C-alpha cells in the first residue's frame, strides 16, 4: 500500500487530480491496476488518502518539540519560522494547488485538507499558547481564536505569492519577528517581551 500511496502522490502532485490517471498511478507505483483497486476502490479514495497522508507528514514539522519552552518571544518566533517554512515548501504548495483544483469535483478534499491541515495546526498552536498563558507569559482568553490569528500573522504575505508562483523574496526571521511583535501586542503578558 505504501508503494501505491507514494506513486499516487507523485502523479497527483505532477498532474493534478483531474489530470492524474489510474494507469499512470499504477505505472509510477509499479503495481497492477488490480492491486491498486484492491487497496483503493476509486481514484477519489486514493486521492483523499494521499491528501490525508501528506497533511499528516507536513504537520509533523510544527509538532516537533520547540527548543525554547519558557520565553514566549523565542517560542513564538520559532513556531512562526516553522509555519513560514512549511508554506514556502514546494511540496506543500503543490499539494495545496492540487487540493484547490480538486474541490470542485471532489468537495471532500477541502474538508480533509482543513481537518488534517489548518484545523490540526490550530489545535497544536492552541496547546502552546495555553501553556504560555498558564506560565503568565501571554494573556489569552480564547486560545483557539488566538491560535488562528497567530497562524494568519505568520503566513500572511507569504502563502499567496507562493501559491501564485510570484518570486517574492522573504526574510523568514524578520517576517516571524514582525508577526510575533503584532501577536504580543495583542496578547502579551507581563513576561512576554
């Protein structure tokens, strides 16, 4: 099954959902169409499985332990840099483009992407913000809302040029610093500076 998912990933990222054929996927995976269909009854199911697996893999980046646990600014800047790095990753952008292209014919793709990607990221960041709030480094009443805002501040101005293949250089450290400055301006506790 791993070979099928790997082959399908390559074909979907190269050809898009509608451009990918089961024949091309079977060839890339080096399996027969019968084997492919034994694991995945349709191209739709295969695409949704690839999408979920890719989101799982990409979210591992923000799940890794942070090097700093006590200083809010350091924690948030490291987390912001990870998110910026994620949306600047070519595979992530290709996956997002393919997902956007697929939702018109496969609406479940959007729901899977949102659940396995952005909603999961919000939960992960919310846990970090809750810990910083409990340490009195932040003053956050609603960690879910604050988490979504933090993510938006981190990737705003980065993701759209990436999606549109516009060459726009970004200083990741400077962008994350500005995002954290804005976030701490709204949620900074007495120890957050």
